[in-house]
């Protein structure tokens, strides 16, 4: 998704979305594709390789995380 699509989906201010996208990109969690307004964002390779750690962190905050790419989730469907 691009920043505008995320703004609509999340129902937050565009500047808020841009701010967080910039932070996530700076910290290597997102891979941008394209330029300027139409730039799309995808999870980085590093983030995908460490989804178990992300899940562990989110669980500590009481946030449920479903990793749809894990083999055990696929086998349960």
C-alpha cells in the first residue's frame, strides 16, 4: 500500500502515516518500491525473517498477532 491507502485504511492523518512510514523505513522494517506519491511499502526481508520476535513483543503488550506466512498457520486452514 502507499501512504494515502494506509491513511484511508487506518483512518488517521496523512502526516501521521508518513511520519511512521519514515521511521519504519529508516529502521529497515519496510522496503519502499517506487517514487514519491505512489511509493508502495512492503515488509523488509529482515522483518519477515524475524516475525516470531515481533509476535513475542506484541504479545507482551497484549496485542494479538497472526503471522499468515508461518507453516503451522497454513496447515490449520
